[in-house]
C-alpha cells in the first residue's frame, strides 16, 4: 500500500468519538434543522457523523476527478435524505449506517488498487 493510502487509513482508524458539542460536518452551536439538532444531542449519531465526514473528506482527497464529482453528488443526495428524517433517531441511524456502508466500501476498493 502506498504511503498516501497508509496515511489516509491511519487517519480514518484514529478517528475516535468526540463529545456532543461539535459534530464533524457542522458546528452544533449553529444547528437549526431538526436532523442537525438530533445529531448533536445523540452521541451515537454524533459519532457516525464524525466517521462519515472523515471518510468523505479522505476519499474526496484521494479519488480522481470523476470519482470525486460522483462522491460529492452522492453526498448531496444523502444529505437531502438525512434532512428528510427530521429528528427521527431511527431514521437518522439508518441513513448514517447506509452511507457509512457505502463510504467504507469505496474506501476498501480504493485501498485494494495498489500504488498510485
């Protein structure tokens, strides 16, 4: 595995849970939407948000232009789905689990491809 991929993997693996004061993809003190407030108030959702945002940013930096554009489009679609959950914790949990499964699979495939 190339040094860049090893560093990216280390960054993902070192991503640990944080408190509920700050989610990875947005500042909780500015949360206005119901989904954002629920994420900030629920540690397990906050942790999923941290992992999702970290994986997304690492993949965004690693993928070639075409893959990067698709990743961003998919993220925007997913964010709309997440917003539709409102404050429904079960819906938000399912949305995050689905997105994380996808991002983990993309990351796994990318790291299998060999040196850059």
